[in-house]
């Protein structure tokens, strides 16, 4: 029982757990096919236009630090890592908008 509670608490500490739509979109993306992930990466990377330059610089630092070394499902794919970090750095309104579009696109593929 204690192990379940710790796992739940740890899961709720992820940056995207605050928004149920964003959480669902990323969970669905995590279990998507490679082809769907490729399309999602391209879509998410378009968010760079909405994210400030200094934030992009910080994203590249994070990618360099975690690429292939982290425990998250997206850490082993440098492009997906970059895409997710861009999403993470976007403002909540942009995150939610992107999550809704991503959910719709992924649902259409199923």
C-alpha cells in the first residue's frame, strides 16, 4: 500500500500532471507508435515560435544534459526530448492548446 502511494505521489510531481488534458496527451504519446511519435515531434517542435529565445537556449542545455541518460520515456530520443522540453517551457495556455491538438491527432490515428 505504501509503495502505491509513493508511486502516485511521484507521478503527480511531473510538470504535466497539473493539467489533465496535457497529462492525457503525453501519456497517449508515450504509448503511441513510432510513426505517430514522429508526427507529434514535428507538431510540437512548431511551438518554438511561441517560446522565447532564452528559453530555447535553456532547452538545448537540458537536452544536452539528459539526452540518452535520463529515466523518462522521452530521454532516449533527442528530438522528442527537445519537443517535450519546448512544450514544458511554453505557457499553460499554449500547453493546453497543443495538448488538445495532439490528442485529436493521436485519436484520429487509432
